[in-house]
C-alpha cells in the first residue's frame, strides 16, 4: 500500500470518536463550539492515528470563502422562496450560499455546525428559535443575521416584518367585513408566534371584541390547522338546540401562517363548511401555495425579495465594510386580499 493511501484521513478520526467530520473539522481548526470533552477526544484520536492536516488545504482554508451560510426549515414554503431571493441577492455581489437544513430530526445546532464547517463567512438564520444568548454567542464566531425573528437589544443584525401589525391588519379587515367571532390558530412557542398572537389579541381588544378572543393550540403545519378546526367543528356538533357560547363555529379563522391556514381550509372543506360563505379564513406569509387558485388565500405578505436584499446587505456591511454596531430592519407587512374572506353571512 502506498504512503499516500495509508495516510490517515479526517474521516478516520471521525470514525474513531464516533462524530461527524464537520464536528471533527471544527475541533482541528480550533473553531469555538465543541465541548472541552469532545475537543480532547478528537485531539487524542488524531494523535493516535498520526493524522496531519493537508498543508495545501490549510492554506486554502485561510483564504476567504465568500460563502454565506443559510439555515432553512425544509418544510417551509416561505423559507424556500426566501432562499431563492437570497441566492439572487448574493450572486449579484459576488457571494454564494451554503444551505443547511433544519428538519424534525435535525436541530438548529447541527445545521449551524455544518455551516461553520463549510467556512461560511456569515450566518443567515431563517426564523431561529434558539435562545437569544445562544445566537449572541454564535455571533462571536461569524456575523449572524436573524431573519424573521425579533431579538431585543442583541448585538447581531435582524431583518423582519412587524408581525403583530400584520395580524392586526387581518383582524381590521375582518371586522370591516362585519365579523366579530374571530378565532386564532396559534403558532406554538417562539418569539414569532408570540408576536403574531399578541397582534391578534391587541387588534381584537382595539375593536372591543375582548369577549370573542379565542386562541386555539397550533403550530406552523397543515396538520395543526386541521386539528384546530376539528376542535371547532367538534364543539359545534356537540351543542344541541341553541348553540352555546364558546362552542359555536366562528365566522372567521386567522391562522399563524399559510401552511396552517391551508389545514383549516382542508378541514372545513371536508366537513362541507363553505369558505368564505360560512367561515372566512386568512393566513400569513403569502407563500407560493397561498397563491394557487385552489386555495386563493387571503394572507399577509412579508416581501421575501425585500427581506433577502436587506439580509445580504447587512451581511456584506459586516464582512466588507467593517460595520460593528447591530442593526434591526423592520419591514411593513402588506395585506393581500384574495378569495377566502368575505362579508359575514347574515
């Protein structure tokens, strides 16, 4: 066997300690992140195997990669649209993207670790849910731009829309159509969900509808919309004679996002409840699915293209212009009226 073939590889070290090559690479390059115990295990395995980093690769690693790392939720149509615009904005200024996916079995920490291993110069995190302190610590390794999520008083950059105002616009629109019984399907935990839920409550109170506030448990998926609508339908079916307060079907449902709203539409359609004849439905995001004629969903646009432009600009100001002070860019959401909302039935 030749000396070249016998030379230990990064993969050999990773196999010895039972870690990913990305994790081993972080340790061997001295990048902060892995625990001290992990670092010692990797260094010991490398020494035992006689692993030596390739000098040419090390020289290459010291050069700029001109890569922007993007963490994306693989299940989000809105994130997919954002990534498309991020590609365009990055290529326009001579950068490229590295994508790392967040899934039901792959968390944010793993996705970010991969982005760092691929030498991303800045990190663009779409809707991160990690604690603010974790994101601030990550910002010390590479500039971080949080897209979509409010992070008060943080050192990193934020690009988002005013989520509370966006949901408020939907409630304003529905009350203008005569609706009073307006339910909200929540988005679960996290800052984005909190802001949208607050926007619903504040708008309902602003219109004097405190007694009609009704928040249903949900999340960002179609399944959550179906489950929440099932609860509404079940309550109506259990009521006998005069419908009881709190169990009757609302005249309008606002969902955390478009995916959840599509679940609401699916459940109502399956039950034979006409939309918008009996119940008006609205979502949030204005993603590609909401525009399909089969849904034609009233929603709120977050202006994916504008968000992408400001996000890439923020990263470049950090990397190429030396900006160090944090910046928050809050874009105005825009109500998009389509066919799922109408005047309340008499």
